């Protein structure tokens, strides 16, 4: 059940963000996968709690939103 919850959180990230998350955990073989497939691999193989996954995903989503806000301001 936890993997499904992790997947639900991670599938909201972009492929690039998911790849950045996977690299420190030395996950390999995801370069040819689609975004949802990378999220599935990450949710099953990254040894973090659900709360840690939420925190990590929130940071990426906040950074993405801040980038959009800055782009609108320019």
C-alpha cells in the first residue's frame, strides 16, 4: 500500500525531476522509460518513508511554481 501512495505522489513530478531523485539512490535503467514508469520504479526502489517522499516531491513542485512565477514577472 505504501508503494501505491509513494507512486501517487511521485507521478506528479516531471521525468527530469524523477531522474534527479533516482540518481542519488543509484537507480539505473530508467532513461528510456516514460514519466509514469519512472515514478513506479522510484516508488518501489527508493527506501524513504512516505513523509520523506512527500517532502521531497513538495520541494520540487515548489521550485517549479517559483520558476513559473519568476517567468511571468520577466
